[in-house]
C-alpha cells in the first residue's frame, strides 16, 4: 500500500509532533535543555492540531490513530524521560524509573488504540508535554527540585495506566 495515499493533511501535524519529540531528544543529548523542554510543549500544540484538523476534515482513520500514538510515545514518553535522564547522574534507579515511565506510556497508548469509549481511561500521555516543561522551568530556578521528579514520574506513570476516567479537554 502506498504510504502517500494513506497520509492526510492532519498527518502532517502528527509528523510535526514526532519531529518535535525527536528534536527534543537530540537537544537533551546535546545539553540544550531549554530547547528540549520547549519542543515538548510545541509537540503538544501539534498533537492538539492534528486531532482537530482530522475531525474538521473528516480524516480520522486507523492509520492516523496509529501514527499519532507512535508519535506521542516518542514526544511524551521517551523525550521527557531523556530530559530527566540527561539532567541527572546516570544510575540504575534513574534508568529503572525511565523504563517504568516509558512502559506506562506505551501501555496507555495501546489501551487507547483499542478502546472505543468516549474520553480517556487514565491520564492522557499528552499531559507530559506540559508537565515536563513546567518541571524544567521550576528546575531552572530551583535545581534541588530535580530531587522530586522521581516521585512525580512514578505518580504520573501510574496515573497514565490507571482506570481513572478523564474527559477530553481539546
């Protein structure tokens, strides 16, 4: 099947979301943490736009849902954890917490992809694109706040896989 025939206008925004996630990862690796955190927030904007455009243009389809979830895993699962990891001294606990959070992110998205229920079950992964830039902003002004990130990461990971019903905001 020709990929170009599967792509819709809304998918361009999904690809922009993915691009922001990849660039956020790259910026974390390079030590440009301000830009890394900013790109996470920009990814949220693209993620919201792809869903709105797909709905307005009646372009919602299974292909779009799959690439959206894959992009979200990178932008809101992997990229925030690489920012966290890069700000820390690497160690087994930081690595284990990162694996836990990314796994919760994947499970959250997989459940969403097979669900037809309105709203969300568990906290949406996109929340991480706002949460981690805020955490980074706090860290920039108060570096000791990084010590609290593991607790927040653990709670957020559990909230993503929880059965809490969350209504759509956008």
